[in-house]
């Protein structure tokens, strides 16, 4: 019997503790204002506004060519470093075939004259670039033995940005559309670009379909590197010197109708219909209904933070009429009042 009573007391204490914690932790609205806080006034301003589609992507070569040796053998000279410019047809390296490398090694053991004789008689093999552009990879060292499938250099004609756009937004993207590119590595150096291609085949990752969009910048900055992460803002619409309001100041009534709250002739709030244009998320263009400098009334919910209680409702003490807890220094648990 005593064991059952202890179980009931334990359950009751747990319920009271959870209820007390929820009471103090749950945010409560300011007294006397219901769901709305004090009125704030915002002013209609004139500024630029743009509607964008945001996406992430990478800096990638527009065309990338891997330069490989024509035969297996040993690298004798590498003539270019990463970042150097090459032209199609340039010799980028010299190599010896396996036979020539073996003959030269044997001749070297017999002295410099013998080595020179065989070097003149048995010429090295050139490795030639097939693309004009910049060297973005050097993947060999002098003296390395390589197979015919080994990549010696990688050359890119130019660097672009390929962004992955969600299929729900791809309909807004058009060829020729301006875009703003910002690299994670250089967030304070945005670059202007233009959409040059929208790929036809999408990628499905975790049931999310995206389409690659190629963006070519006006000039390729010297800090661009292949595989850098890029954030791209595709500019769907951009207007200069238009009237704008914060989006929270405008009420959508449905069916394309919208209104704002202004001060009426008697000083009381009155609704006023407005028409809107470009929306940027935080700002909305006002095309009709308001003038520059007018003020609009907006109500926002206000919450007052609650101070923590001096003693935790989770604690229990052995005070009169209470339940004794095992820990010393515990506070007093809330008790239910008896109805007379």
C-alpha cells in the first residue's frame, strides 16, 4: 500500500514540475494588448528594388582539356606552371620513351660524352597543348615515369560559374538575364555576370531536382579558382527610384487586392487600397495608392519576457504540507489549493 502511495506521489510531482516549467517558459503576450502590440509607423521611401532567385554553385571551366603523353615514358622537362597561359600547339613538356630513358641511363654511366652522343641521336618526345587557355593543373614532376593515360596538365579556356537552381524557380531564369556572383572566399567582392546557358538535364538529389545554369562573368577576376563555392543572385527584375514599403506593412486581401493602414481624417486608423509591383522579400514596390513621405500604420505582436522564478518549480522541499525531497537546499514545489 505504501509502495503504491509513493508511486502516485512521484507521478504527481512530475506532472506539477512539467506544468510549472511550461508556465514560466511559454512566451506570453503583453498585458492589455491581445494579439497586437503597439502601433509603429513606417514611411514610404523611394529607392531601388530587385527581385532575385538565389542559388549556389561552383566556379568551373567552360571547356577543360587534359593533356596526356603520347607514349609511356619519363618526364624530362615541364615548361609551364599553374596559372600560365598556353596556346594550342605549344609544347608544354618533353619526355623520353621507356627505351630512350633506359639508353640514356646506360650512357650516363659511361660518361658525359657518351650521354651527349645518345641525347643527340635519340631525340625526346614533345607533349603538346590542344587548347588555348590557362593551366589550372600540373599533375607531374620531372623524372616521373608516366603511362600514356597519365594527366600531365589540365587547361581551361575560361572560368564560369555553374549554379544549381531548384526546379520550382527554373522557370524564372532566362538566357541573357543578369546575375550577381559572390564567392564564399571573397564575400566583399561581388562580380556581375550573365546567364549564357540553361542545362537540359536535371539532377535529383534526395528527391530535390535542380538544373545547372551557366553564368559567364564580364571579366574573369584573378581570384577565381576552379571548384570555388559561389552564391548567385539571378536578377529577375530591377527598378531604380521607386516607392517601397516593408512587406509586413501590407495586408493581402486575396484576389490581387492589398491594403495598408493609415491615419484617417479623425486621426483613427483607416484602410487604404494599394497596388504593388516588384517584391524582394523584405521590401515591396508601391505602384499606386501612396506617395513618397506618407506614413503607414502597422501592428506587430509584442512579447514581454518573463523573469525566472526565485526558486525552481522542479525542486521539492520538506516544508509543512509538502513532500520531502532527497536533495538538500531544494525549493518549494507548488501545491494545489483546497476548495472550501
